[in-house]
C-alpha cells in the first residue's frame, strides 16, 4: 500500500509553514529568495520532525542519538551544534547522577552489612 506524500511549503531556517505569497518567514523573519520551493515529507522519515529527534535524544538514546540529529534536515547547522552541546552536557549530568546514586547505594549496603 502506498503512503501519502504531504506537500508543504516550509522555511529552511526554522521549518515554519509558509504561504506561497510570503516574502519573509512569519516566524523567524528570514527573507525567502525567489519562488518558494516545495519540500516533500514522507511519513517514514521520522527524523525529519524536530520533536521526534529531540524526544529520541533526551528520552531514549542521549549522546548516541546525535547521529539522528545530524541526519535531520529539520535543524540548521547552528541549531545542530547547540543541541549537540546540550545533549552532551545532559548525558554527562545523567552519568554523574548515576554515579552518585551508585556511591550512595554502596554506602547503604555497607551500613546494612555492618549491622
């Protein structure tokens, strides 16, 4: 069975929806050069949706999901670098908190064994 292709006019900078008559993006204000191009979006390319990529980064893969961030066209290069730094810091924080939890549990186990 064929999946439908959704045609939409989107801003290359912020991925906002555009009208064919727009000369500037209503969201980020970037000038739209010449005629608008039509981008096709397939339902099977989940990494093209910003919310999907961010959910995978923060809830599932952390630093291992950066591949999908850089594969996605939904982010500008500047945004990709910003999210890369945020994800690395987030992952480091999670690892540090995990280490603290392990140390706390180890001391609790030692205390219970001393009793």
